[in-house]
C-alpha cells in the first residue's frame, strides 16, 4: 500500500494500476503498453536482440525510479522510440529523452508533468494534504509525511544523477512549473477546468535548451495552433506548448 501511494504521489494523478506489457512487434521492434513499473527494465532486456532498433510506446504514467532504469536501458541498447498514442508522465520524463531517435507521429502526444525535482519542493503541509486525501489515518500522518518527504528527496537526487549521466540539462526537469502557471488562465476557456496539465515541448526547444535531440514531432505545431494548447479528452488533459517560457541561452 505504501509503495503504491508514494509512487502515485511521484507519478501524478494518472492511474498506476498494473505494469507495462512488452511484446515483439517485428524483428527489429518492441512495443510497450501501460504504466512503467518496477521490473520493466528486465522485460525489455529479455526481449531485446541485437536486431532490436525501435521501442514503440503507449504509456500514460509510471513509477519514476523504474522509468529511469528503463531509460538507461533504452540508451544502452541505442534504441529509437516511437510514440504510438501517448507518452506521458514518467515515460516522457525518462524513457523518451533517453532514446536515440524520437518520433511523434500524427495523432500521438508527448506529455510531461511535474518531475521528481519539483515534487520534492512540496512543503509538509502539501504532503499532509495529499496523504489525507489518500486515506492515511490521522495517527499515521506525521510518520508518513516524513517518510514521503524522504522518498521524494531520494527520487529527486536519482533524477539529477540520471540527467547528468544522459547529458540532459537540469532545466528540462524544472521548466514545467512555469508551464503549469501559464495553464491556469487557459483552464477558464473550456468546461473541463479539472483537466490535468501537461507540457509538450517543441523539438527545437528540446534540442537547444535541454540537449535532447533527434526529435521528429510530426504535426505538433499545427495541432497546438492557434492558441498554443491541446485538449485531449481521453486523458482529461490540457496539453500546453512552450508559451510563457523564456528562451534558453
């Protein structure tokens, strides 16, 4: 229960039940379907062959630490990635940027949320509120808040090490806060004002600002125009573009 609760806090509001399914979809490709979970790196390792070149993904959530392990394996195997429908949450933060080539075809979405670094900035009041909402008993709140804060800090440190190892600029894991602030005014423009906020950074920004290259983003620019955001009913998601972000050096 505790492991599931902490994973849910660190992965956001998207459902975390189950784990990803991996299957070969051809001599050179493997498909991943579902949330990233502990042990998924071993599934990929067992299926991969010397001819494997592509990982196809459809994942809207996942455990952050498991996704970092999976991202390292993707980098080690020198795999390309193709987003079949959605790569969100931990998939977008850790698996997608680790790939060599990255393709987001028409109809697919890349959707980042808060990183481990940002979640670790939450104060104790926010953490207690989250735990209360998750049903933690009053007598356990102090100990559970302390434990959750420690777990968030540990995952944030692992994220920093992951970014350094893969050559990802730290700003990639920090700029979502500005995107989320910009989204508050956008929420008022449509009925689903409870929609979860995501960020779809442009391929040029990923390369120039964060050191994440090889992105073929398909129809992103046209789909976000003219207002700079995209509403995805299937995810109850407000996907924001880069508006409100300052240019990088």
